[in-house]
C-alpha cells in the first residue's frame, strides 16, 4: 500500500491530505470513479488530478499500533487425503509478532514459530515490509516456513506486493530520478514517505533481494485468483497468469528505473472492485486468468468500508475488523485487515462459506 514521492527542492509538492484520505488519483477510471468514499474527495482549492497522475503523496497513514490484535479462533483443519487445507495471509507490513500469533492461532506454526501444519498450503498476498517494525524478520520467517512446509509435504508461497517493488527500487535505484509523469520522483523518497524503515534497509541482504525479485504477481489456486492489488492493471502485463508473471520478472531483470517505477505505479492503484462497475472489473480478471473469486490485499478493509475517521478524532481505538470483506457481488475477498492502523492481521482458510 504505497504511493511515490517527488524529489528535489524545485519540485512542487501537493499538500498532504488530511482525514487519512486515500488520494483520488489512486482510483482508476470507470463508473466508480465518482463515488462518495471520503478518499475520492479532492480538497477544496485543488484541481482534480490529471489522467495518468503518478503517485507523489503518502497513500495511507502510519497510525500508532494500539491494543493487541484479537486472535483468530478457528484452528487449522486437520490433514485430509489429497492437498491440504488452503490459507491466505493479508498484508503484514513488518508486524512480525502479530503474524506469528495469527499463524499459531490457525495451527500453522507451533509455539516456537516452526511449521506444524503438515500438508497445509499457505499463500502470502504480499507487502511484507514498511510501516511496521521488522519487515526483514517477516521475510526471513516466510522464507524459512517455505522450506519447512515443503519438507512436510505442504507449501508456503508468496506474491509480489507493491511494497516489495518499492523496497527493491529503493535499494537498486536510490535517488536516481524517474519519469513519474508528475515531475521528478525517486524510489528512495517514495520508500521513506510510505513507511520505509532504516532497520530494514540496513539488514537487507542479497538473498532477500533475489527472493523478492522472483515472486509471482498472480496465481490461481482452487478457484481463487490470488493477487496483491485490487486493480485491473495486471491486464497490462499479459493475457495469462504465466505471461503476467514472466513480464514482471523480465521487467525487474532489465533493471530500468523508469520501467520498474511504472510497474510499481500501476500495482499501487486500488479500489477497482468497489462501487458501481466493480464486479465487472473483477469478472474481467477472472475471465482472463481463471478462477471463481479474486482474493486480494493492498486496500485495508476499513478504507473499503469507509470506516476510517480523521486524525483529529478523539477516539483512539482502531477500526473493528472481524475477518475478510466479501464484496463486488460476492466475487472479491479483501484480506488487508489494516494491521498498520491497529486493525487485524488476517490469516484465513479458503474457501469461505459465504
């Protein structure tokens, strides 16, 4: 969940939006573009963002993490003949302790944090770092669980999130100017603006970079189309899952700063599936890539529901997130519970009963 940033004193910077709003430019064109969601409001005195506007502001706020998250109560399903039960994990953003607790509550790891779910299948939907305290610790855990699950006959896999692209770009390109479409921007400035943690950058090693660069962007499992972002931008990169994943990897291999920025910018778009026309956008992805439902992270459920207040609110309690949010005529499942805003880090077994 990010947006980029301009760089350099000569660049005109748009004022930071109040009320924790999601800037209107992250919404894609379409009939839902004029919804009454607070994030769609252009502040008074400002012109509407032009078509193709590139992210130049912080997207979502980093809110103090308050009370401990409520633990998910359902234990992991017992192993059965054939493939093990399927689980998905929403955005983690460096909250290692919350992740470990949520995995334990589902019976996927034991008290020591080791894989104990046998043939279970676990998918992470991306965004492992930034905003929270230990993004590299999260990546290390996912990498270790991948090996342990494979040894037990299951698997633990992960998708590419926009924050993986942001961290890769900040490490590779730093302050190199990129063609943002809205003035000068750099990966380094965008990374810092969107919760980049110095401790993560200091601990980032080659094997972390290699692992992130090889992540798939799209997968289909048991009729569920898994992606990170709630956007139709994946269609720009291929007409099959294999084509999209190959294109993303080839883009990163070419190591062109402008090309990687464009990929980051497109996978930072959100809200394609909400409001009028949203279900049709989901169907366009399902018709192209397969599956009966799309499962995504990226956009926190409180934002999809319009339940986030202003920074001046006296209430300090976080948003209430009970579980995944099903919407778009039942075709989309949102999995980002808003852990960065004292919401909930979601681990969910699929399929849902609703």
